[in-house]
């Protein structure tokens, strides 16, 4: 079955179901002492002996093995989150090594890792390239060291499943946003949604450029986003995606260039419609202008990629110098 057929026909589990449920449940209730409650429940179910003493489950019993397995999953989940929270340019190699040695041993662990990478990328846009590079390295690692509990383990397939789940999650705004009465709260919720929506598209684009996803997935996403009528969010999403993948795929040697070019033609026609919002028109027009200039922007660009600590210090020094010069000029 091709990746494209999988994208269109498969019914992937929701993000909530995709995580290994026992670990997530344990993590969400960790502050309530769930570890102790699990053991307490196990003990409470044991019958009492004639002497009135509670029987203890043996170390090899199913209940003890189940509790131990959940504890191990929680430790792996916490380690994954902790390592990704520390990610910087300088520490990338070091933290990647820690990630490989944090206890990842099941398909569920890998699914959790991939979901965490998507969650981080949707909100930390300046680290998207680092997260995509990490996915490429993880693919190489698991190709050479497959997970032992699943004979059909395939990192790219798990990545595709999460890609589809995230796409379906962010393709339309949450229904409860319109019900928020307070203007500031509603604006905050809308901005939070757009940040994740655009981050998801940029991350998918970064994965496509690294060949972590098949190019057919790009076409399937574009077809879904460019449906008529096309809402503003969909236009923003497709503009974000094509801006990332354009320089890589919009070339003569790419076998699917004709299909890719057809989306730009459709977008050009869409923004001519009077009912399209001005902001969406501008975003799409910027995309078309960028393509017309062979994907070389002549506008000043804000640096969104990750910076090293030295680059941060140099930038801060340059800003301080600029501020000091400006204050002297005023005097």
C-alpha cells in the first residue's frame, strides 16, 4: 500500500489514542500519587489469609509486571520530554545521544517521541530544522537498530501516521474558539491555534525536504487545503508549506513538478476572487512573487532559525551598540 493511499484511506488513531495509554494516564495523574494508588489497588484486591495477614503478589505476578511496565513507560516519557526541553544548537549531538539511551525500547515509546517532536515543532518554529534533522537521524538509527517488539516496525510509517493525525487536528480551528466571549481570550486562543497550525505545516515541509515523507504526501495535503471554498486558514497553511518545499521540489528534475505547478496556478486564480480576505491574498501573493524570483527573496528576512549562544551574544552586543549610537545622536 503506498504512502498516498495510507494518507487518504487509513483511519489513524487520534493523538490521544496514539500514545501508549498506560504511560500517559500515569503521567497525567503523577501529582495525585497514582503510582502509590496503583500498588494500593493491587494490594487491596488480595484476599486475607487465615491469620488476618494480607497476601502480597509475587514479583512474577501479572499485576506486578503490569505496574512495573507502566512505571518504565512513564520514566521513558519523562526522559524524552526532559531531553527535548534542553535542545539547543550546541547540545544537539549530546542530547541526541541521550535520547538514544533513555530507554526507548517499544513501538509505543517511538510513537511518543514522534508526537513530542511534532508538539515541540508546532510552537517552537525556530527549532523546526533541528527537530527535522533529529527525525532524519532517528530514521537512520532505527533502520540499523529496529525495535525488537514489532517485526513490522517502520519509523517513516509512524512519522506518516503522526503527520496525518496532526494535519487532521489543525486543519480547522477548534469549535470552542468562537464560543469564547472575552475578546482578548478569544484572540489569544486564535493566535495559539494559528501558531500550531503554521508550525505543523512548516515541520511537515521540513520533513518533506529531508525525504522523510514521500512527495505524494505533499500533493495530498495541497489538494485537501485548496478545496473550494478555501478558508483563510487553509490558504495560510498551503502558503507556509509551499514556501518551505518550493526551493527543493520546484525544479525541472523533479518528476512531479507539473503537478506542483498546478497548485500555484490554482492559488493565483483563488486570490482573484472578491471574497478572499486581504491578509490571505497578501500571503499567497508573496508566495507567488517568491516563486517568480526563483525562490530568492530580496526582502529583509527576520532570522527564525536557532542561534548558537555566541550568535545570541553577538546579536545582543550589536543591538546595544545601535541603541548607544542612537542615544548619542539624540544628544
